[in-house]
């Protein structure tokens, strides 16, 4: 029993000694680690570092900064002045995961420029001046997930340009100068999900251009130069959900082989030259949900094509040249029953009487889609018809029948069989327009009343001043009218004598003449006075006075001013009476 106990004591003592020996070793390891951290390269000048991410943007760099840390995992050299990429330029950055080189002046890329960065997953080379890429440029980075070559000047893609990129998920080649897509150029991109070839100069596609893209879900081919599209070029894109073909020159869409494209859910054909929609195209798209046909040259859509839209949830048909005729009625009826999202700004391009109106409103207003009832019952009549029947318009029907009814009695046509008289077209006003106008009028009146009420509440003194000012103006106006009435002169009586040639002759021959007395604003009177011819020419006899309204008016007599004593002395009543009698007494002829 003593021997094992001794061993136990020995082992315990050795453990205690070993712990004390481990402490110096741990301290030495900590010192070595701290020295290693001190030896790490600092952040490059004019750059910003965030851990293992280095941002050297917008600093006019012409080359990669030399003191970038070896452990850097992300490097951004955007908006600089890089011109070319040399072989092995990033070889020292073996831990690099993403590299941004967009918005530079790169025009040449060496085929070994990315040698040594095998871990690279994202490479952005957009917005440069790259015109050519070697066949093996990307072969040294097989782990690439995202490659962006947009907004360059690429004219040709090499046949093996993307060979070995089996993990690539998205490829952007937007806005270059590509004219063709080589055969099977994407053969190794088995996991590619997004492909953008928009804004190029593509005119046609070969049948195997997209071979190998079994997982592609979104394809962009907009703003190219396609004149026709054959759906037989896409038979192996079994997972494609969105196809963008807008703003090309497509005039027709065909289907070379009969097959069903069950995966496609969105199709954008806007901005093309389509005039007719082939019904077979939509019959092979049973799960299509979004269809954009804006800005084409469609005038109508056939019933067969509409019947194939069984799963649509969104449709846009604006910007076409719709002919608002009965041939458009199937589309109008379908739009009325469609419950999904739709673009309602469909404008009639013809005929002239409905040009510029909305399609739905024009159909309702002008009754384009109203079925005209036809009567199959023959018109019963005993009138013997000629051997060759003639069709006459309604207004002249009875006039032409006069020739027939010379030897036969006329039997009137039954009322029920007579053709319907065309009703006068009235412009129907939509109910919602009436409601909208009423609401607008009510809101306008309410706004005016609100402004008046707020002004009255907020500025009561101003309102009172306005009221007082208006009252003062009324009083002044009334005072002016009263003053004008009081200061107006008495009614003046005047004599208007306008002798004519005949009257002058009457005066000369008969010695008499008419005289017109005119009272201003009241009446006229004539009092012929007899006088001699010599008295008329010598101005000796008074012929007119003011009918005792004013002082005696002497005409045809020379003016003789009264003497001074007569003017100064007051007149007696007897003298006044004598003057009045003399004025009305005619002198003997």
C-alpha cells in the first residue's frame, strides 16, 4: 500500500511543477504575438482601413498602393486613374475576397493580371475602357461569384472567355458593343442565375447561345437591335422566370418548335414594333403573370391570344395605336373582367371621331361594342316584287315602291319588321365626372368661406374698417347726389325754330309761319303768328315768348337796351299787365 501512495504523491508534485513551468511559456507566446501585431503594415496613405478592408477611392492612384496589408480581404480602388492591369499585380494579396476596380481608365488587362488571388469571389471592372479580354483572363479565379464588365467597350467575347467559372452566379456585360454571342460561351457557367446583355448591338441569337445555363432565372436583352425573336433559342432555360426584351426593333415573335415554357413568369416586350400578337406564343407560356406591351404598334388583339392569358396578374397596354372598332371588343371585354393590375391609359388612335379618347370611355360613349339586333322574320306583304330584288334605303323606300303599286294596292309594312330608326347620338357624361365636378365646386366654395371666416376671426378690426369704409363711401355718394339735385338750375324753356325752305316760302306768301316752343325735358308746342312780310324782314314784331315762364323773348327784332331810368325805376303792376297784353296781341296785317 505504501508504494502506490508514493507514486500518487510524486505525480501530484510533478503536476504542480509543470503548471509553474507553463507560465513562462504563455508569457513568451503573448510577447511574440504582440510583436507580430506591431509588425503589421499600417493603413496606406490617403486610404481608409476597416479591419481587413481597405478603401483607396477617389485619390488618383495609378497603381495599387504598395503598403496594403497581406491579410487584406477587400480592396476598393474605385474612381482612380488606373490605366492597365499588369501580370501578377495582385499576387501579394492572396487573401483577397473582393476587388473593386470600377470607374477608372483601364484599357488593357493582362491575361495573368489576377494570378495569385484564387480566393477572389467578386470582381468589378465596370465603367472602364476595356476593348479586349484574353481567352484565359478569368481562368485563375475559379471561385468567382460576381463578375461585372458593364459600361466598357467590349466588341467580342472569346469562345472560352468564362471557362472554369462554375461557381459564377451573376454576370453583367451591360452597355458594351457586342454584336454576337459565341456558341456555348456560357457552357461552364452551370450555376449562373443572372445574365445581363442589355444595351449592346446584338442583332440575332444562335440556338445554342445560352447552352448550359440550366439555373438562369433572369435574362436581360433590352435595348439591342433584334428585329425578330424565336423562342426556340430558349428551350433549355427551364428555370428562367423573367425575360426582358424591351426597346428593340422586334416586329414578330415566332416559335420554331412546339414546347411549353412553364417557368417564365414575366415578359417585357415594350418599346418594339409589334403589330400582331401570335397566339401560339402565349399558349406555350401557361404560367405567365406579368406582360408588358407598352409602346408598340398594336391596333387590336385576337380572341385566341386573349384566351391564352389565363394566369396574368399584371398587364400594360398603353402607348399603342388602338383602333376603336368592333375588332377591339374582345380585348375591352377581357379588361372589364380582369381583376389584376392594368395600365388604363389606352388611347384611341382612330377613327377620327374617337381619336384621343380613352378606349374604355370611347367604347361606352359611342356604343362600339353594342350588338345590333337583327330580325330574321321576313316582311309580310302582298306587293308583287320584281324579278330582281332591290335594296332601298329607308327614307326613299316608299317613293320607289310607287312604281310597283300602280296596278296593285299598297299594303303597309308591319311595324315590328320595320328597320330600327337610328337614334341620335348624345354625348353621355360619366357619373364619376359629375361627382368630381360637384365635389370640386363644393370644395371651392368651402375654401372661399373658410378664408373669409379665418380673416374675420383673425383680423376683426380690419373687417370693421372695411365695413366702415364701405358705409362712408355710400354716404358720400348719397351726399353728392343730393347736392347735385339741389344745385341743378331751374328747368329752362327754349325755343327751337328750324324753318325749312317750304316754311320760308309760306312766310313770304302768306305772312304766317310755324313756331315751335320746346320746354326742356317736357313737351313741344306750335303757335303760328301772323305778321307782315316787311315786319319779318325788318325785325320789328315779336313772334315768340316763353309762355309767361320767364321774361319776354323777342325774336325777329333788333336788340334795343332799355334806358337807364327804366331799368332803375320799379315797374308798376299796371305797366306789367300792359306789357304782357302787348306781347300776346297780334298786330294787324
